[in-house]
């Protein structure tokens, strides 16, 4: 009887180990929710006022936070495609996933983005976002000194997980650290 119980317990332990290892594999291939990562990295005030957009499964852009609830779905999609992506110098074939929040007000240097480059497009995405930063710096250099300092401190980096991260915001160091930590998790 003891052997039967011991065999059953050993079998249960083996099944538990197999179940745990299968779960961890599934988790590592699950796509990251870039919008949620940006939301969690930001302050409550930024989440209240600054929309985070991303491309939905249907190919249309959706958004959370800020004034996103006030947008009609088609209006939001048009605005992102025709105003915000060109501002960031991003084209559809350059990325497979992204989430970004960009101030369209000319008196504020603010943009945070996580972009998963398409195969072989990491350098192109990085260059596009660096061009955004250079443009922002040039716009603010002789206009608003405090915003120029924010733009001057902006960075575009490639995370250890392969995503290109843009941070042009007041609390730059904290935002970047929060985003990189969440991407690595």
C-alpha cells in the first residue's frame, strides 16, 4: 500500500513539474502589453491627461488614458496615422507593435514610446525616433528653455529585449527605468 501511495505521489509531483515548465514557456512567448507598460511607468497626472495609443488587432489604432474616451474610433485612427506617426517618423512597415504617447501641443516636449521593430528594422526605427528628438530640440531651443532642457535630455535606446524605447519627458530617468524593468520582466 505504501508503495502505491509513494508511486501516486511521485506521479503527481512529476505532473506538477511538467505543468509548471509548460506554463513558463507559454508566458515567455506571450506578447507584452506595451500600453499597460507605459501606463504603469507614468504618473497618475500623465495618465489623466496624456493618451497612449497602440495598433489594435484589426489594424486600427486604439487608445487608453487621457482623453481617449472622447474620440470616435475612426477619428482616433485617422489622427494617429496622419499626425502622430508622421511626427515620430514611423511608417507601418517599420514595426510589428508599438505603444506611444505624444504631446501634440507646440509648447510641451513630451513623448514616450515602445516600438517593436519589424525584422531588420531596428536601426530604421531608432533613427526615426532620434530624428523626432532632434526636431523637438530644434523647435524648443530658442522658444521655451524648460522644454528645451527636457528635449535635450531625451533618449532613444534599444532595450535588452529588442524594443526601441523613446523617452522625452520631465521625469526621464524614472520613466526609462520603469519601462526597461517592465520589458525585462
